[in-house]
C-alpha cells in the first residue's frame, strides 16, 4: 500500500478474505483502501447504524473497517460480498 497520511491495518480475518478474492477484485479493494487512507479520502463510505464500524463499498464487495483518529489508522475488519457483509 502507498505512503498515506493514514495507515491501513488488516485484521487476520480481512487478510484471509482478501486472499480468497480473484486477483482483479483484490486489487480493486486494495486500491479503494489506499484511497480511503489518502490525504483527501475518497470512497463510498457509510457509518453502520448501531455498530461501531463503517463500510466502504467497492462494487459488490463491502470493506468493514474502524477508524482510529488518535493513531491515524484504518483497521480493516472484513472484506465480504454485499449479501454477507451485514449479517450479525
């Protein structure tokens, strides 16, 4: 990932989710995470109602993450298809 104002951290489950993706999809997701961590963050981001995390939409995929303003880090929790991303 590129030099960004914010850094990204991938939880073990997110790393496993990414390994299971097709290479073109994985590259799109990683690029979207880089843009999220950039100086001027870009992306379709929404805070999830009743949950501490937010989601980043990348096509049919959802990146669930938590922003840590104090550490200036984005912790990616999961990368899931839209249908499974909101199950709890």
